[in-house]
């Protein structure tokens, strides 16, 4: 679903406290910047609730939310600035297609992919956040015991992703085809997830690790 343009976002974003403007300049330095030993990133955070809720739940962990859409990122930035003055929650407003340049080798402990756009047409498959070129970059930036946690409502994207992860050499450590049948209070509910839960639709979830040599 296309998001309605939020006019104030263009002016607000460059002034936002939580915004990191040139992420590649922080490569290798994120944990120091955030004052943490454990770094999470969420790619495609939308309006930002998930990382905000997780940052409140896990105060010792650093969270970096990434969103390319200016309007959604503007809403997330405002929430982050108003809700927390902690330095352990930051936002990058950009397309994650060059994410491998933003983080140093093995710098990231958890990558969250929440309800990523499915891009059902084959000609746009490269835009899926679980396609091979993204997975190659994730492998480089994930720490030794690092993991990717993926949730989706979309069974076609889920199936596609299972194959891509496996082909890229990741090992599955958890899988569920009805994740919210149990509550899972340890994991925040995203905006999209709430909609699907309200509709009674199952949430698919998988967790993957990459064993570095
Ligand atoms: C379907 S929405 C889900 C939003 C949120 N994760 C949730 O669960 O409520 C997917 C979001 O991912 C963002 N996105 C898609 N591809 C992206 C990319 N390459 N880099 C950054 N953001 C991306 C979109 O702009 C959109 O806001």
C-alpha cells in the first residue's frame, strides 16, 4: 500500500536528533556511538514502532531502524525524538541496498526483517530484502553468533526466503507458521503485524544464523 505524503517530513528529518545522516562514516563504530555491546538493525521499519518498543524493552541493546520512505521515516523520527532521549535508538533514512557499506564486518548482532514488501513480480525480485544480493551483504556484517529474524504474513515471500537463506548458506534455528498463536511478549508487534493479527491471519516467522568459517 502506497503511503500518503507527509509534508512536514522533508523539513523535519534533517533536524531530527535520532537521524544518522552518513551511515557509512559510522561503519565499525556503531557500538561505541550507541554505548552498547549488542547491535540490532531493522530494515524497512515503516513508521517505526517496532524498534521503539524493542529499544524500551532492551535498554542495554542498540537499535538502528532503517527506512527509505521519507514520510514513514519522518513519522518514525518524530516518535523517536519525542519518546526517548536515549542514544541507543537511531534512524537511517535511505535505501538499504548498500547496507554492506554502512556497517563494519561482523558488527551487527541481529537483523530484523518485519513484513518486508513482497515484490511479487519476478522482475522486481532483486528488491526483496531476502534476495541474494541483500543476503550477501548481511553475511558480511553479521557477528559470529548473529542472526536474522524475519516475520511476514505473505506465504509466497516466506517460501521464497526459506530457499534464498538456505542457498546462501544460512542455518535455520527457529521456524513458525503461526507465531502469534502464543503471545511472545519478548518480541514487539509491528504496525503491519497488528493489522494481520486483528484479521486473524497467521504470522510466519523464521530465524537464521550464518556460521562464519
Ligand atoms: C510493508 S512495510 C512494513 C513496515 C513495518 N516493518 C511493519 O511491519 O509495520 C515495508 C517497509 O519497508 C520499506 N522498505 C522496503 N524496501 C526498503 C529498502 N530497500 N530500504 C529501506 N526500506 C525499505 C518500505 O518503504 C516500507 O515502509
